[in-house]
């Protein structure tokens, strides 16, 4: 079922050779010169299908220089022309959503329907950005003082960069480049080295839409490329999405180099289930949100907190559903969950299941026993019960198809667990009691809250972001905060007096 994907930026190697995946600089493919590359796999077969070039400091600099050159004309382009281009981008991404999704499945492993969902959510951000004339409107105050008008405008920052994770290779870059370009910035993207082809395909689509060369660039690479971005004097802002230790490092390094930075980190999303919840609905939600995309989502539910006597019924209902989860090649329309992204990651996730009994947790379902055969990076779904906060499987973001259940007696205990957790990305509560749900929304320390909604990813006209160790910086991504992030405010005070009335006045200007 697995198919080889001919991706842009992939010069096919000889028969059986991994394809070479290069950079996109100044409107075309540029082969890397470092001599260093990283393997790209088809996670469903374990086969290395690509080798991605790792950029040198000079190659990153080249991308920044072409983006800097392109900025002058791009920021001067009228809003109506830029909007027209964005409608064309929107049309092309929509037309090619299946192709884009296939790159995701081929390199990330997620099932095709999930990959299409990823593209659809990214497309919503592009659609939001089509409204840029409205979004970039300033304020105007006539006669703020006698004969004086005051107005505000928002202007682009210049060259901005995005550094993205493996788990949403199309959508997360769209969270960044779409608002950045809409606001008049030019962009350098450093995608995950694990699944880079979607970014190169995006570059082709943007070129086809008519985006001028140099406005959107892709440099592939590892820490060398990331550090070159963080330290580059001509990059004004860095957006990052990835794990918390790297997010912290990126935020500290970028801001030390004088840049604006938003760095989104990892997560440990709790789903509280109260005794009055509909158990079947809660179990459906928990299974969907924990095992969808093999748990490799920053908004995945990784921890259920069962309050009071709901626990036994809930664990039973979840357990009953697990054998029905169809694990298989993402290109197979019958599959509901694909493999993990790499062998190392699969082994790391499996080690939490192996270690759970020694920590005192109960392994209700062991996914290692139901993993499909073959060399793919497979791991079936696991369910751990009686998980407590001291355990590694509770503290660490496992980022795999492993769901933990913690049992508590009261709502207050459940709330405390969420609020004491170092992460604060998403959380959810399942209940039929509107009063408690509203209290939860008021009390809980997390950036995105679901009420009977397990994965509360905000729609494109709100902004996405967590609290605590899930976000470094002040600004959430996309939506209104994305527009603010990628622009700088300017306030103009203007008057057109009769020159005959002019005089020297050393007093501080006052409004009258
Ligand atoms: P990662 O932190 O390993 O990598 C993210 C990016 O940082 C990649 O482009 C990678 O090349 C780069 N990078 C990795 N190590 C680096 C280093 N030492 N120095 C400089 N750069 C480095 O994350 P990942 O494994 O690709 O993605 C999974 C993580 O991303 C999870 O923790 C997940 O929760 C998080 N994530 C968060 C959100 C969110 O919105 N908060 C969304 C998606 C993913």
C-alpha cells in the first residue's frame, strides 16, 4: 500500500537510492553544499526514502539576504494585490490539498484522512489572512486636539523566520508564513528535518500563485541552521513550535539577539471526566484524542483524570474501544492510526509502557503486543491505569499512543493536578453540569480549554497558544495575535495649520 512520493525538491536517486531533498532560496531549488544530510523515512515501511541537506551558516545567510532584498517590493505591494495573491494561494492549496496530505503521510506516517484534516486546518489560517485589508486597518481620531488628527498604522517587521516540528509539517508552517506574508514580511522557514517535503511543495505552490521570488524561502537543516537563524542580525522575529527544552533555548537565544520571539513548547493535556459525564461520549473522546495521529499531537489528550466513581466505568469503556482502533499504513483508507515518526521515537514511547509496572501503574492494554508486523515504526495503542504524578509516564510528554488514567476523589483534586502541571497547553472537562464547567474555565491554568471538546484547537480567527512551559513569549500564534506579532505599531500625529499662525512654543505639547 505504501507508495513512493515524488516530491518537489527531491531529485530522485538511482533505483533504490534515497532522494535528495534540498533548499528553496530565491524562488528555486538550491542544492546544499555542507556535505551533511539527514535521513527521511517512510515510517510505515522503515525504508529511508530521502536524504535532506543540512544548511550551512552561509546558506542560511543567503536565504536571509534574498528575503531582505525581496522585502522592499513586497511590503510596498498594495493590500489589494497582496489579497489577490492570497486568494490564489488559497485556491492552489485547496486544489492540491490531497497532494500535500500525501507528502505528510509518506514522511510523517499519519493516516491520509488525518493529513487532509491537517491541511484543512492550515487552510483556515490562509483564509483568515485573505482578510488582511480588514485585519491591518488602523485607527483614526479626527480633531484629537484642535486641528490635529491622530492615526495608527501597522507595518511589517522585515525578514522573519519560522522553525517547525515534525508533527504538523504543513499546518504549523502555515500558522507562521501565512500571517507573516499577509502583513508584508518576507520569510525563511526551517522545517523539521524528519518530514521536510511538504514545505518545499508549499514553496512551489506559492511561486505558482505569483508570490515573488525571495518572499518565501526554505532552509533545511539541524541545530546549525537554527542557530544561524537565531543569531542572524537581519532576522527581526522568530516563531518556533517544538519541544519545551528547545522552545526555551530558542526563546532565550533569539531574544538575547534582539529578536521578537514566540516559542511554543510541549504539552501534557489532561482531560477531566466528572461522575455525571456521559461515559460513552467521554470514552469516545478519550480514544480519539489520545490515539489520533498516534498521539503525536501537542493537543493530544495524554492523561485522563477520572473523578469519583466514574473511573471503573470509564476505564472499561475505553478498554472496550481499543481493539477496534485500526493501526496500519496511513495510505490505506482503512487505517485509523499510522506508525510513529522514527524508530528511536517508537522505542522511547514503548519504554514508558515497559517501565509502567515498576512505577506502580497498571498496564491495562499493552500496545507492544498489538503492533503490526514489519520494519515500520509501529506501536499499538496502550492504556495505563492508576498513574500518579511522581511517575515518569505522568511527568514526561510521551508523544505517542499511550493514555494514562489518574483516579481522584474530587473536582478540586483534579483541578489541582492540571494547575500544578508545568505544562499548560490544552485541557478538557467532560460533564453535564454547566456550572462546574464554567467554574473550570474560570479556574484552570491552560491556554486552550475544551468543554466536552477533547482537542480544543482554536478556529483561525482566535489565536493558538498555551501557558506556562508550553509557551515562551507573550504572543500566541495566528488569529489576531498573529497579526499583532508580525507587525509594529506606528502612531502619526498630523496637522495642517496656516503657516501664518506658526510660533515658537517651548512648552510640552498638550491636547486642547
Ligand atoms: P523538536 O523540539 O525536537 O524540534 C523542533 C524544531 O527544532 C525542529 O525544526 C528541529 O530541527 C529543531 N531542533 C531540534 N533540536 C534542536 C537543537 N538542539 N537546537 C536547535 N534546534 C533544534 O520537536 P519535534 O520532536 O519536532 O516536535 C514534537 C514537539 O513539538 C512536542 O514536544 C510537541 O508537543 C511540540 N509541539 C508543540 C506545539 C504547540 O503548539 N505547542 C505544536 C506542535 C508540536
